[in-house]
C-alpha cells in the first residue's frame, strides 16, 4: 500500500536496524509507523496466513476472477517468503518434525507459552499454532446489566447437596505441557530482502494485508461473488471505466 513512498522503506534502517544490539530486529520495537511494532515471527506468520488463504479459496469455483487473482498473488508472495530461510531453519525443521511424531493424536494439543497449542493443517501443510488466552481485566469488561446468582446462606437442602459427593470423586484432567521450540528468526537483511521483493512496505504491513485478505475470502464466499448479478448493468454503464487501447 505504501510501496510508492520511498521514505517508508527507509524507515527500517533508521529506527529498527540501529536499535537492535545484534543483526536481528527486536520484537515489539517501533517500526517507524504509528501503532505498528516489529513482529516476533513474520516469516512463519505469513506462511500460515497465505496457506490458510489458499485453503479457503478452494471453496470458490476455479472460474471465479477473485479466486484466480488472489491465488496468483498469494502464491507469488508465499514463494518469496519461503525462498528466504533463516540460519538453522533446516535443522530446526527436522527437530520439529521429530517432536510432532512423538505426540499421538490424543496428545497433539497442549499448553505452551501461556496459550493453547493446536496442530492444524492448511493447504496441505501442518502448523503448530499457539492461541494465546486473553488476560481478564475487570476494568475493561463492561457490565451487561444482568444480576449475578444470589449467594445462598444457611443449611443446604438434600437436592442442593446431591452433586457435592460427585464433585469430590471427579478426577482432575491433567493438562499436557508441550515445549515447542520457536522457529529461527530472520535477520534484518533477510527481512529487508523479503520486503524489497514483495514491494508493499514493511513486512508488518504485509502481514496486516494478509490478515485482511484471509477475512475477505470468507466474505466473498458468503456473498458468492462468482454468480451472475441479479440486476444486469445498463448498456454502456462501465464503458467509462474501460482501459483505452
């Protein structure tokens, strides 16, 4: 979206490369764009988003112009992202495959990094996604106007005490903790290489566009954009917008 403005591409060296003590960008550091911070794992995020988009596009007919154009752009950008591998990526990938093979289907989900770890398949690719559990903050939760259940006092009746014995015999469910090794991080030069090849601003902006496209596929599928218009356009309605040859 900002590829036509050279100053956006020059923001990274002045605000992010020099801020890092090493050759890696610091996650959460300012990018130079208001409200946009350095993504901790942009490569894996883009691969997951693009794979999910390609998977959802399969619900549209191949004749759909939207599917054709979106598939072409998504596959092009996915190829660019995959072509740039961080140092040690192949070794990490082998260790990750081995770790996945050690977990049975009943143990494929677990807890890690303060969230729920879920194994999922998108466009024929297997991903391990950590869904963070939002922290509850009563200062940000609006009261819905409903009154809470009254707290009973005094002696309970037999009916009220009927489930207490069962609760005491319930075996607690043991949550499995899985220590997933994070993917190796791209260095600053590799990140800049992806940005230059895609030509759509900072990699964090590219991620935002990919997230929006993933949501748009659902809307386009629901609207059935490939079907004929219920009301046909008037003759010559779109002539003004046609490209002059």
